[in-house]
C-alpha cells in the first residue's frame, strides 16, 4: 500500500526465519563478509524505487555508494508515478524484464509475488528476526522464510488540535465528549482506516490456522466485525460527527482549517498540518466501547530481490544494505518509523512526540494481511459505503462485503 496514497487504497499487503544477525542496525555501512566476500565484480544492477522525492534521492545516493564500494554499477529508477506501479513489477518480472531490487514495496503486495515465484527468499545468514518487531517479521514471512527486508513502518493514530483539546482522550467516553464538542472526521469509506474499529471490536480479515492466514476464514461478517460496522455507522447516524459524503480529503481540510479538532491520520499528513499552523498533537486512538484498544492497520515498506534476477547474490547484498544503513536518512525525510528496533529505541525517535505516539499505537496495531486474497478485500470495500449511508444494516452490509470478497477470490483463482 502506497505510503503517499492512503486516500485511494486499492493496493494489491515469521516463525523461524533465520539464523545470524543482520548487519547494518544503523552502525555498519556494508554487508557482513559472508555476504560480500565471494560476490562477482563488475555487476550492473537495476533498482526500482516506489518512493519518489525526497526519499528517492536517498535511495539513489546510497545505492551508488554501495555499487562504487563493490566495484559494480547501479541504475536507480523512480517508479512512484507509474500507473498500477506495484503490479507492473509483477508484469515486468514475469517477462524477465524486471529490476534486480525493489525499494519501498508495501508488504501487502508480497503475497501474490511470492506465490508466483517472483521474490527471492532471503538467506538465513542475511537477516535476523530479533532486529525487527514481531509484526514486521510477520509482514515479510511466508512459511519459514523471509522474502523481503522491512525498511520502514507506518500506522495511523489520533491527530488532535492542541489549541482545542489540551489532553487527548484515552477512553471512548472521553472521545465522545471531545468529538461532540470539537468535531471529528476521517476517511470513513476506506477499510485501511476503518479496521481500527472493526478489529478493535473483535472483527478480523482472515483467520489464522496452523500459523498461517487462511482465505477460507473471512471474518468481516463475524460478530466483532458487525459491531465495528455499527460503530462506524453510528459516527454519522447517531453522533453526527460526519455525513455519508465525508472523505479523508474533506476531513483533512476541516482539520487544517480548524473546523474540527480531531481526525485519524498518518505521518504522510504531518507536513500539511504544520503548514496550516495547526498546533498538532498525536496520540494513540482511545479505547473503544468494549474497553479494548483500537487496532489500526500497520503497513511495512520493504526491500525485495527479484527471483529472476541474473545477479541474486549481489542484489541481495544491495537490498540488505538499502534496508538498513540509510534507515535514519529515510526517517528524517519522510517521517515513517524505521523498521530496525535499535533505531526505534534510539533517542532521536523516542524524543519526538509524534514518533513516540505512532510507536505506542503500533504496539496494538495489526499488520495488513499479506496473502494474495487481500486484493479481493480492497476491491470489495466499496460495500462499506452502503453501510455508512444506511442503505443496508451493518449485518447485511457485512454479509455483502464477505460475498464480494469471495467472488473476487474466485476471479483471482480463475
């Protein structure tokens, strides 16, 4: 899922991985000797970046630095503006014309590519799960192997105007009082944002069986999911914080203009709020009516190696480098959280109140499912609008949602 396009999210999202440690937890500028000692020299690698500027500039700088140190050459291409860009990787890779390395691939895309054999598994001596959170490991793992390196992490949280709200609400009753008084909005038609309520009320997308996500167990019409949809509907019909036409863009405009005091948002809009001179505060979402925490989706930006690359060893070493050494540089230019735990725990990150809030929120978040069938879920989420508009009850809308997901999966399977 594109870190800069959460308003149009129709994107296509580890047990025992592995042995020794990942070098480059912010300290080293090269892969371990075991990973580089026997690499061929004079190799040319192509890197696609789904980050545009300014992140692209960092990727390009470090890729060329690595190539020079290893006697290789590298071409780094900015793919951020390519229509259908994530799936274009699959098209190119299948045809043998894909890049060697891909940077900033959202993890919910990985399942389809892994299933098709388009991702090279990471050797066990080139990654270590202890370097990452369990959520990040889960996001890139299929079976007992990791198929991409986590490089940054995103989630949503509660943005509030500190000129209106002195202390962020921690409970649902406090939240209702503040929302009634100061207003609240978010991209209510978008499952990416809605899942904070659906999951928090006990719903789920796919169940887990034998440690793996199962597309046979769709939880969007479970009692918990229906309770989540009821809560989402109530925000319009009962509390009147929004109307059925409220979008993420409208909510952002209302927030930056001071018309509302709270919204659900992510790090990609911090700059917009600051430009609008909003006295911005960020905090974890409040507990829900059931007393449990909201569970926003967590997205992991990843670095992967094309299984059909002619230079997998060199590509893997470069991928490892790009996912680790420049992490703080990425953090400084895009506000995403670094994936490496050592950097998350660093004073630079912990001392920033925005980052600290996102880290606290991420502890109760849920990684977006990374299996191929998640594409059918994104396509079917238009059913949420029917619930919000009151055209169907939450129970009927949830059932319709699941039926559309099942139809989409059948189409995927041919």
